[in-house]
C-alpha cells in the first residue's frame, strides 16, 4: 500500500482561535457542550480522520487559558469525554492528554487501558509533563518542577505504564465456567518496578488493552522533549512555521529513534496546521480577518504570556511597540523560543504578534483555497517534513466542516489520503504495529530452544 497522509483533528469545543467562541457561528458553551462534541466527532469520522485529539491542562489557566482564551478556562477531562464520544463513532481514534508529573503510573495505565477497552482499541495517550506554577499549586507544590526533572520523570513514567499494560498476557483470561478457572495465573505478572521516581509492584487490575498498548503521543520539541519523543513516542505533534524547520525536526527525530534501536517508520511526525479555507483566496482571507477582529487585547496579552511560560508580563507596554525581553522559562521552552523567533523574524509589534499566533499558538496557519492548501500539505509530506498533520480548525464547527468538505476530497483526488478506514483500531489506521507482550515472547523463545 502506498504511503498516505495521516490526519488528527484537534478539536477543543471552545475553538482553537483565541476568539473562536465569539464567532457568530460557534456555540458560546462549546467547551462543555457534550452534544456539540458528539457532532464534531461524527464530522471527523465522516472525514476519515485517524483521531480526535484533545490537549488538556490541570488548572483554570486565567493567565492564558488551556489553549489561550477565556473559553478554555474550564472544560471536560478528555478520557471521560472520549468514553462518551466513542459510543457515537466506530472507527475514529481518541487521543487524550494526561500528565506524567501529576498522575501516578498505575492510575494512568488503568485509565487508558479502560479507554482502549471501552472504544474497542481506539485510544491514544498524549504524554505531557505539565507546565506552570499555577498548575503546581493545585498539587501541593508552590512551583513547577524544573524542566529537566519533569522529562526524566516522564521517561520513567512511560516505562512503568507500558510494563503495567503488559502485566496481563493477551490469553490470560480463560473464563472457563465448567472448570471454574477465570484466568491463568502463569500469564499474569508483577512488574516489581523500582526506579528514581516510582516504585510499583503490579499487576494492573485491568486486562491488557486491545491494542496491546494505546498509541503513545508526545509533543515536546526542546532537547529533552526530542529525546523523550525519540525514545517513547509513536506519534509526535510538533509546531513549525516553515518547511526547512519541519524537515530539520523530522530528520532529527528519525535519526534519534534509529540510534535508540527503533524503526523510524514506527514514529509518525504530525505538525499542526490551522487552515482558513475558501473557494477563493479572498473568501479565505475574509474568514481570517473576521476572527482576528474579535480578539480582545487582554486575551491576546494573556496568550503571549501563557506561551512564554508565564515570563512575559506585558502590563504597561504599548501594544504597537516591540516585544520586550523575558526570562527563560522552566515551562514550555520550545514554544517560548518559537514565539520569540516569530516576533524577530517578522519584526512584529506586540499586537501583530498576538494576532499572528492567536489562531494556532505557533503552529502553521494557512489561508487559501483547497488547491493551495493541499499543495503545501503535499510538499511537506513528500519532502521529509511530515507523515501527516494535526488539523486545528480555527473555529467550530465550520472550520472542521470546511476541511472535510473541501480539503479531504482534494487530498483523495491526488491519492494522498484514504477513501475508507484501513482497520478498526487506531493502530491499524495509523499503520503502527501492535506491541508484542514481552512475557509471551520470552515464553515462546524458551519453548523454541
């Protein structure tokens, strides 16, 4: 089968753009409107998307919101939401965000194994380390952990979770009513993990997930983030403004993965893209201009501060003046660097900068027709810059409907995207192998001797 573009749908109910909720066509309560999320999931499945992706934070985030903007200050916990949405879909995957800093491995492993069971093998875990002192104060800390420590903890956390998912072998449950044997005790295992951050005995009290492991997703682009992604991730969500930057990241990640003994083909790099789509360029530009006109200055300033890791208090600075210097953050280092690079490269004022990043938080914004937008997606896909894309519709539901109705047919016409789902699980549709249980592999190897 020829290589195809993979697509994630990044669909916060409040909309991606900082002012999305103010758009006349968007529900003002979209972030916590279950019926609205159900319709979004159905539309994404109609468009043959691989997965519905949700970011998440662990604070109300008034300094910038979960993804920027007041409409994201409160919303659903993603795993709970996705369990509900799965009942209304059949093939669409669900990638939920959960924290390695503030969740214990056992609890998280059980939650995602359950989601995989509930969805019939359509779950993915977006691994985040959780930034911000505001979040730390909700978990008995005054300040966030240092950047390097968060990533060291994350590497160990993912290892523990995967061992817990493997603690039951696939054929462990016999459920033999005649003999009374419910499971084979030789096929359930304590993991007895003891590391720097965690000590976990196991086994998990949930069966091995249908996919073996839910798909592991990661979004870090700092040096520590890249190393974690190359070691652990199967899908990488990344932000780039141009082809050369995306190519550098893509090649670096694949090379790092190969150096760690992994098959680079088992890692899908999916940059974020926020498209404003029109049948003409003028129509697309009008959609962009309308949303931009709805940005409140205070929301724009809070967004910049949030993206800079809380180091950019712009109180008292003129909106039409340059971006001032800021301290290095212990939060999202790669995004802080990207925001500064955008400002410097374009010579933006503060106002111009928040208008520029209000749509996609540093991801690529495209304004154009189906042809011009697909031209860009195709160039990135065929030039070692992307295996697919996470699509961030600027406002909902129309931004998603535009993509499904206008972009997907053009991708299909060029032979770049599926015309039907390849399988029933998220792994099957992404073309990722199902992990073999190491206990089963060891037993098979011993039997073959």
